[in-house]
C-alpha cells in the first residue's frame, strides 16, 4: 500500500504558491532572466549583422586602400 504525504488538491497547492512571496519572487526572477537572455541574443545578432554590413561596405569600396 502506497501512503501519500500530501492529499491537498493541486488547485489548492497552486493557489498557495501564488500567494507565497518567495514563489512570486522566484517567478519574477525567472522572467527577468529570460528577458535578459533574449536581450543578449538580440544584441549579439545585431552585432553580427553590423559586422556583416561593415564587411560588405569595405568590399563595395574596393577593399583596403
């Protein structure tokens, strides 16, 4: 026979977690981290595109003079 430790419904557990300030702060921190990762990826992509445009401009001008 398996004995369960927690018999509260999942909906009650989730409601408790939503009211828990530590859980709320953890969710907010996770959201901020994801946002920062997305920002960093965008900056990296833009840097790569800028480097490509610079190379194309150098080629159009005929290379180094």
